[in-house]
C-alpha cells in the first residue's frame, strides 16, 4: 500500500467521513483475511467515500481496481486495455495477502437512475478466489465530477449514505474461455445485491422517469435541498432499501406528499410516486412542462373507469418502483371530520387492492407537518425555516389474510385489510381509527 494512505487516514478521511450522513452494515466486514467489496459507481469520489466509511476499522488498507491512475497513491490498481489480465492477477495476489479489494462492476461512473449491466471483473475475482463478496450501496454522490468534489463537500444539505450488505460467497473454481454463462450468472447475482443495498434498479428493470422538463430540475435541484434538511425521520430501518413497496400515510396538508416523498428518498434513494387525479397531472404538465407531474412525484389516475384506475400504479410497482398513498383520500379537515384532531377518516380500499395485485409490503407512516386549509397556507408554513417536518415510519403491515386475486376478494376482505393499514398509521401518531 502506498505510504500516503496512513497520512490520509488521520487527516482527509476523517473529514470526508464527517460528510457522510450515515454508514450502515460495517458489521458485515470480515475481521481478517481478504475479501471483495463491490459497489455502485456514481461519481469520481466514490472510492474515497468507501475508504472514509471504513477508515481505522481494517487491519489492512483497501486496494482499488480503478479506471484512473489517480488512485495509485491510495493503493489503486489502474486498469488499462492492454493489461486487464495483469490487473486481475495483481488484485488476486492482494486478496491472497489479506487485503480487501474494491471494484466497481459498472466500470465508469453512472449518472443514470438504473444500474448499468455489470462487467465480469468482480465475478472473475469472486470465482477464482472463493472469498466473500461485500455489496455496497452509495447514495448522494451522483454526478460529482473531480472539479466539483470540493464544492460537494460543503453542500451539507445534500445527504450522502454508505451501506454495506451481507456477504455473498461463490465456490472457488477456475474460469476459462468457456465460462461465459457462469460469469454472466455470477455477475447478475452480484449486481442484484448491489441493487438491493443501493436502491438503484437493475439495468432494464427499473422505472423510467421519462422526459424531464425544466421544472424537474428546478424542483429536484433547488426546492428539495432547500426543505430536505428540516425533515426529521423516525423508524427509517423499517423502510426496504429497494423497491417495490408502498408507503401509506395520514393526510392533513397539501405538503404531505412532498414531506413523505423526501423522507423516503432520504433513507432509500427512491422517489415515491403518489397517486392523484389525471387532471391534476395534466394541469401541471401545461404549466411546468413535461416534467411537471414527475417532479412532484405524481401518477395520474383516470377515475372515469375505476376498474382501470390503479393500472399505472400496478405497472410502476411491477417495474420495481415505490408508490406513496394516503388511504383517507382527502385531507383530514374539521369540515370533513369533527374529530379530526384525534381520529383518522375512513380509509379507502385502493391500498389493499394494490397489495392483492402485487404482493408488495406496505410501510405505514404518520406525518406531523404544518396544517393548512389552502395550498398557499400549507406551502407558506412549510417554508418557514424554524418549523420541522416529522415523519415516523412503522414496521410493515401484517395482514391476517390476503386474497389470491382481486376477482376473489370480497368487500369484507378489502375493508379488513384497509382497517389493518389504517390502525397501523393511527398507532404511530396516537390517533384513533373507529371504522
């Protein structure tokens, strides 16, 4: 290992570690011997983030299989087209000597929403060494170029997370020219585990955000960072780290969807899409362009035919996405519910129907956000810097019985499942659900 690493381990890396909001799963790292770390790759700084997440916790420092020679001072093993085999042999020798080796199966950094198809280098190392493979998910570094790294460090409102997953291990065996199918299967297994911990869908499997208008960049590059730091989240461990799943919350304000969406995104890196009337999405598209509805995280529902209203949500979940929903339908206001301060309104059955159709888990959430009768009152209160927005997640809802299909579900089944969901939401906020 280069001599510069011990110096950086007591200077730069602690500073960089302070910039990472959360580091989870370090208990999965073996205490001795070599192993392989595989991670998604979003920016130039990902290698340093992994080093910062584990500094002073390893008996031997990390070795990186990197595209650039800039990491040589940190033990990097630069890849060149002419000596790829030599790099793998060097990496295998490092593993035999007990060094952890870091490799990014995507190759170059990837700014897209989904993972790229993995290259076979990590699979070759795993099969030839027989050593554990530790998947890592990096969130919050997307798009960080080398010249922007310093600016990114001071952008404290941009959350960054590093999560290590449980190790996977493959039987040690030789890899020959005829091992293409074995390498393909092993690479896919590795990429799936990276997808699980990073929250990024596999190539070709995740939801597409489609065409993005100017408003998309305004909302996600300016508005979200402006508000994100004031959201306080409890029960984050109950959220899956990859889709599909449903988050279902109480509804008191126009700001409920942004608050619940930002809280979910902050923990998982996944943007929930909330169900709303198709006319609302069409109106946003006219005002803000093609990305209007998507920027606000909305899926339009055509309520003229209720039998088909949930089809877009079903498709989004089947693609690995996340759906946000408020089972009460409308906002819980005094004119609709005289006991609005202590009781939730009667839940609608849409969430139960989605569970029956897709089988995905439902995560209940209770929101404490500024209550406002009108949209401008809600937004005005939400923008006040001294008011915090609180979101409490609960454990996945457990149902006594889930019908095989919508066709076999009775009204009693639907309302029974809805009652379970609403009671879970009410319990998180100390509210009653009398229905």
